[in-house]
C-alpha cells in the first residue's frame, strides 16, 4: 500500500490537489443543504442528490474513452460486502442524518460536528487497516480536533439543538466507517467505479422517499431545484471522485485529517451566502484546524 510519504512528488501533488478540490466542494454542500432544506425534506433531498449523482457518475464512467488494454473490472464476491457497507452508511445514512440535522443547525455548526469523523477514521484505519499512528498524523489530528472544539464553543446561533447534534454524530460515525470500508476496495477496483456503485447503492436505500420527492419538487422554486442539481453534480459526483482519487494515493488517516479543513471553508461560505457570521473564537478555531491539516500532511 502506497502512502503519501512513499509516493513520487508528482503523485503527492496530484493527491493534495484532489483533496483540496474535495474540501471546497464538500464545504459548499453544507451551505447548499441548509438552503435547500427550507423546501425539501431530508429523505427527498437524499434521494435527489444520490439519484442524480449516480446518473452523472455513470455518464462520466461509461462515456469516457479507455485504452484498449484497460479492462473494466466488476467487483468480485469478496468486494460486495464492504461496497454495500460503504454505500449504505456513507452515502445513504450519512446523507439522511446530515440533511435532517441541518434543518436544526446552521451550516457551519453542522460541518464542525460532522468532522469528528476524521479522528474516528484515523483510529479505525490505524487499527483495522494497519496504517498505524505516524507521529505527524497524531499531532496534526489532535491540533485540528482542538480547532473543532474551539469552534464548537461559539456558533452563529449561540446554541445547538440536541437532536441536531445527535444526528451529526450519527452522520460522522457513518462517514468514518464508510471511508475505512472503501479504502481496501480502491486497491483492487478503479476509484470511479467504486464511487459510482456506492452512490447507486445509497440511492437505492433512499428510494422509499420517491413519492415525497415528487410532491415537494412540484412546489419548489427553480433556485432550489438548481441547488439540488449542484449538490448531485459537484459535491457528490465530482467531490467523491476526487476524494477516491486522493484516497487511493495516500492513507485513510491522512485524508481523514485533511478534511478537517471542510468546516473552516463551510463557515466562510455560510458567512458569505447565508449571513451566518462566525465569531472571533470560531476563526481562531479555524486557524487551528488548518494548522493541524498542514502538520498531518508534512512529509518526513
């Protein structure tokens, strides 16, 4: 298994660039969900995002040309259990829990709470995937997590609804387990195919919400519908593809710590687009998060 410290410099730069794209797109999703959630319920939004995301990913996957020597690989029998776990938990349960949580919490607070997940990923990957606990990863993870705690002491609303917090924790756990089950698949299967199949599985999980989605879309305004398309095309189709690309070229623990930057970007976007202004304490916490990410991605 190749880690960022072992990868050629170019591969490391590509992985870092893909991770940065993922961070920005995923941060924007918190703002989009907060906006769309005023008209579309959690289950309906999950189905729309994952269903359209599956279509976009499938179009990209099957339409792009492949070298003659390259054979598209279908998952082997041993791959289906982790693939289903990834699709159900990370794509299905995560989206349902997060969408419902953001009906109660502002975008920045939800992003901060969900991002206890990277610490869980680092622990699960260190134990379950044998990645261990490199010194810079541990230090960076602790610094970034401290930033999350600092941000959590000051939100735009001044308080967080209990049920919203619980749902964010459920989303974080689903996220962490999904990442750890995805990582071994990427050593055997193309990243784009893993992402498409997992997204499709998540969409199937959300099919019971189809009647609700149809009813709500009929009364939704055009802006809301376009935000739903954005969520499917960019944070889902493109964001999960760049995530899988980067994850295949580095460790799950390091990628997990990298996305500690997501709440920082989400706070800025929430401030600019939703008027959910951060406090000085939140900004200080954001600086800690970014410092932790920089430490965790240092090569030694």
